[in-house]
C-alpha cells in the first residue's frame, strides 16, 4: 500500500508540473498578419528535383514604402481563382493578399495562404 501511495504521489506531482509548464508556454505561440499589395520582386532560393518544389520569398509593397518581405516555402497555398500555383508562377506586378505567420525568433513572416486579388 505504501508503494502505491508513493507512485500515486509521484504521478500527481508530475501531472501538476506538466500542467503548469503547458500553461506557461501557451502565450509563446506564433503571430499572424495579413499583407495586401503588389509583388515587387520574387526571389527563388532553392528548388527540388520536381516542378513545384521551389521556395523563396516575395517583396510586397508600393513605391512609397520599403515593402514587406514574406517567405514562401514548399507547401504554401498559392491560389488564383480555383487553380493552385507555385512560387514559379508569381510575377512582379501581381496583386495579392497573403496570410502569414511568424514563429518566435523568426525575423521574416512565412506565407500560409497567398491569393490573387485580381483574377
């Protein structure tokens, strides 16, 4: 019986400790933001061995501001109407809306969904 109590005490202490740690980490998630504008430039950093496996970044903005650089990684949804595209299909001058997220410690936001605002 004493052995059972000892194990129960250790188990409950461990569960309580993990619960407190998870509550402390809850506020350290990612941030999201939506960018809208014209693509000023497209930079492809690396490509895989098959079409559609390229990743890089785009620079959004007008001529008055510096613009916003957004990473476009493999698996990013790039959508024009009902068609899905890849980073190779993006061109300077395209008008887009980009939903992004940024993980803690990252300087550049990542694109999650990129949609063309003019079909």
